[in-house]
């Protein structure tokens, strides 16, 4: 597996942006360290290009005939190595050097088959994990994500919810222009789930970075009803909220303002939820507080809850988000470095980090899906979030988008980033 060619551009006319991206792709494909004829393309566009989604996909398919399969979606922003595009018409493309027998493009009309159905059809492809794109307006999205994850051998999927202020589109195209079962569909879909499944031969590392910081201790939900938290640690939930936030609902205006700025971190029973560093672990799902019930001294949250779950009141925090993003990038980098190395190699790794992904790190390409509420503005400057990733990983080929919810493991996250790196032999 060689480096994945990639390109990105912004322009008021999508044809010009596509031309600029194609020039970058072809320049990469001419270099010996990059793949020269990949088959799988990932395409992400900002919502200002959403009305032109079909034209963009058709144009790229015609210009890159060797690319037989496409997947992707739309975001309010998109990402590439060291840069993000928000509130401007832009697109980003990466061509993955993965043999066709090791992946499958799927969509709502050509879903990822369950193990029994695969055997029935005589298919030898066994999905190990999957890149997943979903429409937030689809009913029961969290349940559908979990169900699709169960169709993979690892139970792990990654990706995000499409985010758009206009058309919500997804790309899913393969072979001769149609996925088996989707009839005359053209590869641009509205609603449902789509993506790419990979078998166990496609090696990758994936990490979740949190963007919120606890503001009080971890509590245990001791009674609940659907989305309503009734008691925490056997105390009325509303009393605990007032104490943790240091507010009094008798002074309603400032109290409500502080509640609106507060979120909850939910974790499974017996999970510590908060690491020794004071940050959330990967198991925590951040959700909004959607109301309070003074009559029952209860707090309503945007997620069904159960007795025994862990709950922590939290707030978005830019410093914590930067530190945690740096941490996961360091984990990926360290996982891909040789366990034993010479002093010369160690020096080369340090020197090359900001310029190229050193061969010893074995990174062929990366996908980064971040919350639409993150990005440069939250991290302190234009493209600041992607610059953190580049400083840690080097000039690795990278594409992604800013989502309405991030997908990792079998769950739907919020205010997080999901970084997935495709790895190759040293």
C-alpha cells in the first residue's frame, strides 16, 4: 500500500475547484511514493456545492476512469491536511490504494449484507470495519449505526452525520456506475446510511478525541425514566445540578443561562468516565440538557438513560480539546514507530515530522471527522485544528469533514473528533 493521492480546493465555480484538485491528484500519482492507479475515491464537499453533487461526482468519475468506486458526503466544512474550509464552496478528494477485493461500497438500497446473507450469496468478503456516512434526519439513526456495526467482525465503525444547510447528500458508487441492487441510481443519495466496509486485510488505527471538560465529579444515575434523570447518587437530580453548577433556580435568568451552556457526559455503568488527567475517556457520550422538571426535581437529557449509568456535568473547553487532540495524535504516531530504533532513525523521525510522514511511521492516508462546532474558531484560529494534526503526524494524506455528529465504535458522539489512519508495512 502506497501513499494515497489527495487534492482539495475552493472556488465559486465547482468546475474550477475540481480542476485544481485533479491537478494535485495527478501530480501525486506521478510520484513513486504515491499510488498510481487507485480504485477507491473518497469525496467530501461543503454544503455550498451540495446542489451540484451529481455533476461533481460525474465529472470526477469521467476524469479519473481508473477510480471505479466512490464514497463520501457533505459537511458545513471539510478538511484536508493542514487546512479546513468553512462557509466557502470547496471539495476534497483522496484516492485510496486498496485492492477492490478488500472493500465494499454500500448504501441504503444496497446495504452491507449480514454474515448469513453473505454465505447465501457465495460472497467471500467479510467486513471487519466500516467508514460510515449517515443522514441525521433518518429515523432511529443511533440504532441503525449500532446495527450496522454488528455486521462487521470487529463491531467498530467510524465516520459522521452529514451536515448541510441545503441538500443533505451522500456519495456511494462503484463498478460500472451502479451498486448491485440499486437499479439506475446515479451514486448520489439522500437519507439513510452509506459508506465503505473494509476487510481485516486493511490495517488501520482509529482514535476518538473529546472536546469537553468535566466541571464536577462523576455521579451514578440511581433512578431514571426514558430521557429523564430523576436521581443522582440517590439525590434529586435537580438539586445535584444546582450544586455542581453553583446556581439557584430562584434566580432564574442567570441560572438558565448557565444550564444552557452545560452538557452532560454519559458513560456505561462502572466506567470511570474521567481519566486521571481530568478529561473524558472514549466511552463518554456528550449530550445536551434539554429541560428541567422542577415538579419532579429532574433533569432531561438528549439521550435515553438507565439506572447505573455514569453522568458528569461538563462544558466545552478549547484547551482541553487541544490537549486531547494532541494526545490521540501522539498515540497514533507512537503506535506506528518501531519499538527499537537507532539514534539516527529517531533523529530522522523528529526532523521529518513537520514535512513528511516518515516511512517508519507507515501512514498511507487518514480520515478526520470532526464536530461542526469545532474547527479553527474553537481552536483559536483558521485551520488550527488541522494544524495540530499535521504537527503531530506530518504531511500525511488526509481528508474529512465537519459533521453533525461523529461516529465511532457503535455510537454517535458529539463535540468530538474521530481520526482514522490507514497503515502499511514499514
